C-alpha cells in the first residue's frame, strides 16, 4: 500500500500504461480513460435519458437496456476530473436519472 502523497502513489507504471495523478495514458501519451456508466432511470424514461446522452462530448455510445440498469453509456475522458464532471454534472443533473455507477476500463485490447 502506498502512502498518500508519496512518489509511488502519484506515479504508477503498468505494462502498457502510465498512471500519474489524475491522468492515465498509453505509451503514445494519448488519454485512454474510458468507462461504462450504468444508469437507473425513472420508469419509462430510459430512452429519453439515452437519447439525451448521445452526441454529447465524451459519450461514445448510450443504449437503453433491459436488466438491473436502464441505460448503459460508454464514455471517454481526458482525465478523471473530466469524467467526474461528466457523471455528476451532465448525467446526474438529469431529473430522470435516479442512480449511476461507473466502471473505469482498466485494460483494453486494440
């Protein structure tokens, strides 16, 4: 375990990724933070919520689905702060959204 603020905690190198502070980048230095956002909505509003997300900056895909959640969105951000703002300000501010859970993608095959 790393102590908060230590050099080890602020920089971590995985096989193909570099994690420093709030940015994750690949070998080329490109931002690669991607996440699935699972959204619970008010009854009958899932497609409205999905439609409101489609075409927004950072939202690669948004689909209404059957199951535990009503909408699953795939998002991409430059850093964790931007992802956080997207989830809380853009998605969470929608009055039809009841709850969100975010799963950041750790590894992705090209």
